[in-house]
C-alpha cells in the first residue's frame, strides 16, 4: 500500500497539518464518490488526532486525486 499524506485543517488543534487517511487509495476514492466521511489522523504530542475531513478538505483531496497527485 502506498502511503498517502495531504495537508488538512485539524479540527482538534486548529492548525493545518500533514495527515494520513485511515484507508487505502481505492477505498478513499470510493468514499469520496459517494460523499462519505474521510477519516484522517496526525500525530500530536498529547496523542494522535483523528477526525473526518470537512467539505473543503474533501474537495481539495478529490481534486488532487483527479489530477493524479494522490
């Protein structure tokens, strides 16, 4: 499996961070197509932050996939 990282706004620490989706690329594409939740995480000092991308970050991810960047 290829590691996927992207920039997204962390809903917990309120910063833009590098995140990893909690699914592989094929599942990610399928979830985006049906408008589902994309769960991501990043490592933080106080423990991993895990949340669902907001609509803007999901659209940015979808655009990156369409351009072949992910």
